C-alpha cells in the first residue's frame, strides 16, 4: 500500500514531533527503515529509541559524552549532514527546534531529497533561499506543521486560483487572560496550551502568537502566496487546521482532531492515505459548534512585530527568529516577563543592520546576532 520501504533520517527524535513521528513509524514497520536519528540532550530516551529502531547513524550530544555506548545496537556516530546525505535516506524529517536543522536541510535539498518540515524556524530564517534551492534541485518540502499541512491538503488537485489562505489559531494559553494579569503570567501558566501538547518553545510562541506569524511566513514561502492573501482567524476548537478560499468563492477546510500524528502520517506517506486505528476520529456531534473570532492584533504584539519584520527581505526574519528563541528561553528561565517579550524583540529589531540577499551563513549569523542581542540586553538591565 505505502510502496517500497522508505529510509528516513529524523532530526529531533526525542521531542514532541520526533516521538510522535516514531509512533507513526511504529504503526507501519514494513513501510519505513529508520536510517538516522538525531537529538541533543535527552540521552535516556534517545538510547531507548536507538535500541528499538536500530538506526545505523546517530547523533546526540549527551552532555558532551556522545553516543559511543550505542555501538552495541549497531549505531555509529554521524554529523547531521552526513546522516541526511546517506544513500539509504530517502526522506529527511526536521523536528528540531530553532536553527539547527538549517544546514542539514540545505544539504538534503541540494542532494534532491524531500524534506518533511516541522521545523518552521528554518523556513523563517531562510525561506526565500530554501524554496529556491528546492526548485533548483527538484526536491520538495512536505509540510508537517498542521496548518501548512492543512493548506497543502486543500490545494491538492486544485489548479491554484487561490483567493486567500485562512490560517486558524487556537489563540493560545493566554487568550482569556486580562492585560493586567498578563504582567504576572508564569512559565507554568503559559505552557498550558488549551488544545495541543507541544514542546516548550512552540507552546510559548503559541501564547504570544509568534508561532502564528511564523506559520504565515512559512505558508508564504511554501505555497508562494502573496502576504496580503494570507489571513489569520481565531478558531478555539483547533479542529479546522486551515482553509483555502478559491477565486470562485468556494472554501476548502481540512478538519481532524488536534493530534500531530495526523499531519505527520500524511506527510510520511504522501501521496497515499493510510488507515491507522491509533489516531482519533472526528465526531461532529461530540465536538459540537465550531466557532471563529477575529484575531485582535492589539492583544498579540509579537504577531504584529513579526509581521512587520518577518515579511521583509534579507536578514530581518532571521534576526527576529534568533531573538525570539532567546527571549522565550529567558521567559522560561524566569529572566523576562511575558509582557516584556515583545518590547525586548522590538528593541533588538530596531538595532538590526540587515543584509540584502544573504547567504545561508549570513542568515544564521543574523539569527545568532538576534539571540546574543537579547542576552546582552537582559544582562544590561
Ligand atoms: N510540537 C508540535 O506539535 C509542533 C507542531 C508544529 C511544528 N512544530 C515545530 O517542530 C519543531 C520541533 O518542535 P517540538 O515541539 O517537537 O520541540 P521539542 O519537543 O522541544 O523537541 C526538540 C527536539 O530537537 C532536539 N534538538 C535540540 N537541539 C538539537 C541539536 N543541536 N541537535 C540535534 N537535535 C536537537 C531535541 O533533543 P533533546 O530533547 O535530546 O535535547 C528534541 O529532540 C519546532 O520547530 C516547532 O516549531 C512543532
């Protein structure tokens, strides 16, 4: 059904997306061979994954100790780039957080390999470059993130004629919190997402709606749709993952319970659809009303800021992305208040000296610069 066995390299195997990807692989043992696994610090989990899936190539920093102890499972240490370029790897899955996956993504695309993209930061950092590279080398991005994945599904079989993309947002954990209460929001409160279970960085980005801005940027690049034809709408139930309105006024929506394994499986098996009894089913009666609200930009200053800087060409989006990563880290570490994330990012962006048409190295440097600027601003306080 799924065709021949697909060799995969999974970057970020121990995270929220990584573990859910392996859950899909576990459900279809005859369809995938795990050739490479990469993670960073969660060595116990990584080690149990290596034992179960027996990847030939592995990478895990493991607090500087590395992966020598995994030799007994037939694993050998590899760089991320060598892993994605391995002959047995047909599909690369980027499920790391931040900019780590950018260089291996470039290597994979240059080798004409498809990339199942969860890691939206890499496309924010270098969207123009990556999409051009994919075209030049006949490679494709398979969007794994639920909103771009929904748009991808809606566009399937269509001859474009797109009027607008409508990206839905749950509104995040802070949707009902008053402006006064926002000043004292703790990381624990902000980490409680109403509908999705995700890693810490994206959960905070969802609370500020920075994540939604990143999805607008991601969708602009992946689907080649002008900025003014991409709208964001609050949809608290997270059942409709996004919609496409076509020129004739017809609107297609992709719906399913909020479970990332759904878009992950779609991307892994594309263009086939597979039955998987482990995935929840949509029950319209139990779900009840699906509601929509206007997104109030004044409640989400990070979204407004990201739309200002993230749409600019050159290194602006990269600097924003790096700064956001450091600001979220600082918030999670109790060093920055929730309400100070946006003003801190604004300060950083105002001092950015952008480079036009950057190389990927310059984009990564801009992201690092953004992170460093946040750190030094916080040290100066
Ligand atoms: N979670 C979701 O539902 C969701 C939905 C859509 C898109 N995304 C996107 O998917 C990406 C991953 O999100 P997540 O929520 O899964 O994050 P997460 O739970 O924090 O997991 C991040 C993963 O990246 C690994 N990693 C970090 N630094 C690394 C390095 N230097 N080398 C190799 N691996 C490294 C981590 O390894 P260790 O744990 O071993 O340190 C972990 O496996 C993000 O870009 C996010 O925006 C996530």
